[in-house]
């Protein structure tokens, strides 16, 4: 356990060092072209991409195997129904609360008011995604292609069906060998996660340096009010809403949860991807005493559909763009933003920058120009890091609540230091 503690320290140090080196590169790169060529877009690029690839290569096998293992070991199928019901209900309601928080804060601060739009708006050619197509695509035609493409929702649907089949046949026939096989495979993949975690300090350093190096301070100035509104709403959601929900539903201390979240938060922050963070998020829920039957389901699903941070950004961005174009929003528009931002965040892929693409759906729904997205592009990188951290925190909080409500939480483990 000592080594886990050391690793956390190393990752945090890497994060800070990365930010520092990024700042140095950012202020010197204009004079030193070779820094960009050999360091930022050379060595650091390779190290960062390798690290993300190592995490991503684990995601499909990990999600599939842990979900199948979890479902197959569930002897009481009614329990699966209870787990799914609690999970989906909490995921959707926390996201709606998140957008609401963003909108209230945006209404108070009014970011973007008085902004002269004709400056800076570039043409953006993105077609808004269609919601019906999104619903249809939940069920895969071909599970192998779903896995090959890393389509998490489709992998989850297939794994659920496979796990159910396995659990039902185990009652009558001898599929115990197969169940054992998945148990053993799960242990191997979790060991691989631990191995990859050891690369984290290097990976986090490379990713941090690159993202700080590419962000000039000047892009922030016209967007300060937008930036601060999003950050404020993210902070309220993470530090007030989540602890309040956890306390109300389970009576557990939120502080314990936050202390154990450190590693996961650094991963999410530096990778900007809920999907790449799945291996670490799963490990975190285990340390919090959530049974794998619950976390095997809630974490991959949450990484895919539960994005409270993204929904906050989408809500605030919509108000910002409306203000910037001088378009006033009616109460009905706000209701529409809550509904569409909740749906858009469900459809957002768990990869860097995806939330911005889905924002087109919200803007189209309330009749705002999609080109407005160009306005906020400059600060999106940093906001993406922060909102991804909130996204995965939400998954963990909901997992703990669901585990508690379905008697799948080891409360002693929750309070144990590691
Ligand atoms: N990067 C976010 C995530 O993976 C999605 C987004 O908001 O862009 O959770």
C-alpha cells in the first residue's frame, strides 16, 4: 500500500512539473523553434500518445471482462434490474442538476454580454448529430466491430447480454469453467492496469507539458467570464452537490471519497478522457468498497453516458453564445437547454474535445448559430481537463450510492486508508 501512496505522490509531482515545463516552453517557443520540433511535438508527443494508448488498449477487454464477470456472478437477476434502475436514474438526474447549476450561474454572471461577435467568429462546418440515430446505434449489429471500434455503449450491451446468458446457463448446465475463465482473465487484466499505472508519472508529465505549452494566456482574456462561470459551476457540482448527495443517500463521509479520488482525478485531468481513465476509475471504486458487480456495470456505462461536467459546459456555453450574439433566451429555452444538454452529454464520446462537438446539438435545438462554438474553442482545452475530472467523479459518487442501495458496498473497505 506504501507503493500506491508513492505512486500518487509521483503522479502529482509529474502534474506540477509538467505545468511548469509547459509554461517555460510556452514563453520560449517562439524564439526556439527546435523546442517545438524535438520536444513538444517530438518526445513529449510520443510519450503522451503512448501513455493514452496503453490505457485505451485496456479499456475494451477490461470493460467486457469485468462486466461479464460481474453479471455472471449475479445469482439474483432482479438485483441487476435494481442496480440498473438506480444507476440510470442517478446518472440522468445528476446531469440535469449539473446543467441547472450551470444555467443559474450563467444567468447571474451573464458571460458574453456586450461581446462584439463579428471579431473572431470562424466558419465551422459540423452537422449536429441526430438523436434518433444515436438511440438506434446503442445496439450493435456486430459485437466484434463494436469492440474493434471501441464503441463502449455497444460493448456494454453485448457484455450485458453475454453475462446474462452465462449466469442463466450456469444455473442448469456446467458453464462454471467459463465463469472461472472470466474470473481469471479479470485478474490478469487488473494486473495489467497496475503495470500501466507505473507509467503514469511519465505519461502525465508529457500530457501536461504539451497542453500547457500550447495554451497562450492571451486566448483567455476575452473569455474570462465564460471560463470562470464554467469553473464555478464545476466546483459547486463537485464540492457541494456530490457530497450532499452522498451524505443524503448513504450517510458516508465525502471526505474519505475525495481523498481516494486523487489518482483518478489526475488521470482524468491529464488525459481529458473518461474512457482512458476507466481502468483507474474501476480501481478507485474497488478501493472505496464498491463490489465489482456494481462497478463493472456503473463505471463503463458512466464513462460513456454520465458527463455532468460536459453538461455544465454545454449549458453555460449556450447562454454565453446567446449573450454574445445578443439573442435573449426565454424560460422555455432554458428548459430545452436542460433537456438537450442532458441528452447531448449522454451522447458525448468519452474522448478529448467531444463535448464541444455535441454542443452543436444543443445550439441547434435552441436556434443559436453553430459558428458560436469558434468563440470558445480557445479555452476549451483547459476546461476539458476540468470537466472530465468532474465527469469521472460523478461516476464514482453514483457507483458508491448504487452499491449502498443494493447492499453491494463494503463499508469497512470504504473507510480503510487504501
Ligand atoms: N473529454 C470529456 C470526457 O472524456 C468529454 C468532453 O466533454 O469533451 O469525459
